[in-house]
C-alpha cells in the first residue's frame, strides 16, 4: 500500500507539472509562430543598413534554427535570448564586408554575454572587416574589460560621458571545501598522475597547491598579454604604460579613458545618435536602419544546395561521458562520425572541440572513430573555450590544430576519486552501516569506508596505465617524443596563446580559419559547410521532460533521507577521468 500511494502521489505531481509546463509552452509556441508569421525581415537586404553587434546578445558555439528556441522550459519564461553560433556570427561579419547594403558596423559594448574565445573570434572578424575600408564604430554606457577588448578594434570608440570603465586585469576565484566536508563527515580520496592535475584538489585540501597556483598564474598572464597587446596595437599605446594604468586603477570614469587614449570622445546618448546619423548620411535618428547580428547571420547563412562538395563541422562540446543526454556523449557522437566518414560528398572535416574532458574510456572511443575517419578524409581541429584533458585526447591525432589564444588546453593527466560518506551517515543521519563481504576488498567500492593503501595502489596502477596511453597517443599524433609530452603534461592547463609554442597546437586562429584550411587540404574551392550532429529541438527537450516527470517524488523526512542516501550511493563508483580541474570562471 505504501508503494502504491507513493507511486500515485508521484504520478499526480508529475501530471500537474506537465499540465503547468504545457500551458506555458503552448502560449510560447503561439507567440513564436506569431513572431515568425509577422516577420518582415527579407531573405536579403534590399536597403542600406547598419550592422549592429550588441555584445550583450549571446554568441555561443552553435546557433539554432529552432523556431521555439525563445521559449525557456526551465524557468517558464517566454522570449528568452536567442543565441547566434560563432561560425554564423563570423560568417555574417565577413559577408557584411562585401555587402554594398551594409554601410558600417556599430558595436554596442555596454554589456557582454560571450565567452573569452567568442570575444576573440568576433574581434578578429571585425579587424578583417576594417580591412575592407568600411568603418567600425563602438560605444558603451559603461565598459567592462571584455567589452572594451572588442570595442578597441573600432576606428572610433565612444563612451557615455557619465559612464564608468572597469579595467583591472583578469581574475578568478577558487573555493576549497575540505574543512566543510570534514564537518559533514565526507572524505574524498584523490588518485592522480600529474603534479599539476588539480582536479578535485578543492575536495582534499583547504588551500591551493604551489603547482596549481603556478599553472593558473601563468595561464592568466598569457591570456592578459594577448588582450593587452591587441588593445595597445589598436590604440597605439605601449603595453607597459597600459599595464601601469591598470595596476594603479587609473582607468575608471569617462574622462580618464579619454585622457589616456582608450576612448576617442565622451558623448550623451543623443550625441551618439547624431554621430551615427552623420556617418549614415541621414538627418534624423528615426531614419537609421539597423540590422542585428542575429538577423543578418540568418541572411548570411543561406547556402547554395546545388554545390555538391562539403566541409563537415562536427561539434564536440561538453563534458565527455559514455552515455547520457547532456554533453559530449560517446555513444551518440560516434555514429555521427561514422556517418560523416561514409559520406563521399564530404571532402574534409573540422572537429570543433569545446570540452573540459571527462571519462577517459569514452574519449578513447571517440578518438578511435576519428582515427578511422582520418583514413579517408583530412581532419582539422578547431579549439573553442576548452580543449583540455579528454578534449585534447580526442584532438591530438589530427592533420592540424587551430587554437584561439584564450582557449584553455592541455591538462594532459588522469585522476580517479573515491568518496567515503560513512561518517556522515553515522554523525548526521544516525545510520549505522554494516558491510558484509566475500573477499578482502569486496566493500572497497561501497563508499562507507576509506580505501586502504593496497586499494589506493591498485587504482594508482590503473591511473598510471591511462596516463602512459595518453602521453603516447599525444606523442604519436603530434610527432613528439613521450618524454617531451610528459614535461608539458603532468595535468598542466595552458592558454592557447602558449599552446603553439609548446607544440600542442599548430596555429592560432578561429573556426573560420580552420574551415578554410580544411577546404585547402580537401582540394575544394567551392563548397558548402554542413554541421553535425543535428541539434535537439526545444520540442524534443520538452517531450523528454514530460517523460521524466513520472520519477518518484517524496516530500516526507523519511523520503528525503532515502533520496539523499540514494544519491550518495550513486557517487561511490570510481571512474578514471581525463578532465580539466574545474570550469574556470574569469572576471573580465
């Protein structure tokens, strides 16, 4: 009876949730369809316009043609931000340079909703746009560091006269949880190879290690050097002088930005509008015709389907796992790779990697599929935000690697981690755990006691085997000796700016440059780009969420304890991971 009532309650709650979600989604669909039906945006520009790039609008690894993308299923909001894929954004800027209907580009840098690598690739595309002879104008009410980095490429940079700029360098923060875990009665045991392999360090220590501090400092300094150099080249400043201004917090209000040459002029919003009118050769602000990057990208993405030859872009994004619905899943990506390998119209492949790594075995399955593909087609790799650990594992055996300067890469190392929550059960949940076993180590994987020395050595041997395999495949793929790979490995994370120096990458450059190189290797001059895998629509995600709404829900204290215990039990399996220490969150 108890089981029946729990199931009945779960079904009721699931049905209620489904009805509620359906209500919001139905209205969202109606709104999206009305929006589509009412769109007056032409298939191609028929009038002169200003391409407006608003840095507060997200540019991500991939965009979407999903008409219901603007519906947020998780927050029950309608009209959430639509993102533009980085390739589509770069193509749009390139097309605008040759489009007689685009007079100039206007950058609104008042907010930033892009990663460092997206900012870098957008800025590089803007620099190429300027080479066409058309102007780039930038403005911000307030400048963040990332916003100014992009804006500095413009012919003229304007700032609201009452605005502020936060130019203080790049920072990050790490939290260490060992003291808290000790109080809770949870113990983590870390088994790793690589003195820089800082993954899980925050769970086994209450402070940063010397090696971890060193690698992160070097990495951040390299990223900042790239930003500072590009800013100073654009604004004709000396890097040492710029660093001194940053270090002394001399850049703050609009007047200081003008005084030190980072901004051309301070203006009011109306004055900025007047400047745009002058540049566009119109008299009134109402006559200014803007087209957003997202809308223009859709125009620019039009392809000639009569062209047979293709360059395939395979997106390898997210944490690597063997199975599942989210991230870079081997069992879902491997069939895609096989499909592309068997398509005779695909002349070359670009693997766009944006992954912090993950399951080492899953990474190896993906690598083997890519190795098979490379026997019949050139394979070029393009790095996004991350190409670290398992992300580098799948990249090493390729014809050429392109990296953004702000990519986080390397992290050639392996670790395993065991969690012991036995003290938590006893101390906080009043649960006495008793293990029965047939052999000496049968209870080693239950999570209720720490691993002993013999068990630690057992897993250490496995980690060493995987690390040896990792360094060997990198050495073979990059034509290096294993000793050298080990010297730049050891789990160390590098900025893309340094990856070329240490031979982990061949060239710096974004996805567009990688595609052009792939076409050259593939022997084609006229081609179209096809992207894989197919993106899951919002409707697919909605249906999966409805299917998952029947999971058991218990709001009683006993039920919550059972849920907590079940979660802890699910965490006691020991995996061998090739993964970057954590997802970095930089202040910029």
